[in-house]
C-alpha cells in the first residue's frame, strides 16, 4: 500500500504531464488555426495551461511565491486576450 506522499507525487506528475500535453496541443492550434479566432482561443488556452503548470510546480515545491506569480499570469492573460480580441475585431485597442 502506498502512503499519501507517494500518491500526491504521482498525482502531481500526472497533472504536470496532462498540462504539458495541453500546452503542446494549444501550440499546434496556434500554428495551424485557420481563423484569427482559433489563434486567440489557443493563446488563451496556453495562458490557462501555463497558469496550471505554475500552480502544480508551486504545490510540488511547497513555495507560496508561485501562487502569487500565478495571479499575475492570470491577470496579464485576461488583459492580453481582451486586447487582442478587440484589435482583431476593431483594428484598435484604445478608443
């Protein structure tokens, strides 16, 4: 029978692998996406996957600084997605 620490390590490894796979697939969609909307969605998905990778790394290492970094990534990702979508739709960001 495995102890809780070993099970937590296995769960973190599985989470890291699935998030990395999602990041790779999002990069493929970014390159192959036929429309600008597909590319914007791929970039937003990459931000979410990067956020997940930082959180998993923070849990694995037990450092709280990663969670503060994840908040910054989330804010910047949201603002950049909105700005890029507005630029694609209207041609300018600031009205």
